[in-house]
């Protein structure tokens, strides 16, 4: 299980230093991404992908649920109104649910790629000012270790949270 750490960095030099620090911490390059106002300024740093910039996963899950519900209603309608759809068996209901869930999930995920993520939206003012957002995904067991080290070695970086949120079981 991984958690995403968010850091706001003032410039590209700081971003490259953080990238090197994370590579020395044995965090794979595939788990480190940067987001800036002008993506070309990032150079060879890995850019944030569509999944990190938008809410594709959550939209697809919501579309899956809504599509299954609408498929259930469509299947029940097809079964209960045989004069309109023709004779169908009771198996039309699960078929319609699966078809509705898959098609609605694909549609919702496609639409969601155009809208920015609610987590990224909170950093839009800082990104517009020329800062760089770093998103690093670390294993849960190394979360505090990596965060403490980065905050200690890079005071210019502003730590701005972890997602999913940290939970404490006991006070």
C-alpha cells in the first residue's frame, strides 16, 4: 500500500535536488512526478500523468456503480415489458447491469480526464505563481522516514500533505 506525498517546490533546481534525494532513498522514478504551469520547464523530470492530474479512478468507480444501477432498471424494464422489447429471459438483467456498468465507467473516466483533480486544484494558485508540485508515492511503512528526511534536507520545500490521509488508531 502506497501513500502520496505532496510538496510545493520553488524552482526547477530544487525539484531536481529533491528528485536526486528520492532516488538515493531508493524510491523508483515511476513513483515520482512533477506538475508545473508550463510542463516544458520541467526538462527531464517525470511529468504527472492523467491519473494524477484528474479524478479518473474515482469517476470510473462512480460511473461503474451508476451504470450498474441504470442497467438493473433497464434489464427490469426489458423483462417486465415484453411487448416492447420482445421475449427475453431473466438473464437479461445481469447482462444489462454488466453492460451498463462497463460503458458508464468508461464514459465517466473519459470525461474525468478533462477536469482537474480536486487535490491538484488546491495547488493551482501556487502553480500559477511558478512553483512546482511534486507528487511522490511511497510505501506506507516508509512514509514518515521519507517525509522527515526530505523536510530536513530541503527546507525550501513546502510539505502540503499526504493522500490518502494519515490515520492514527490510538492517541
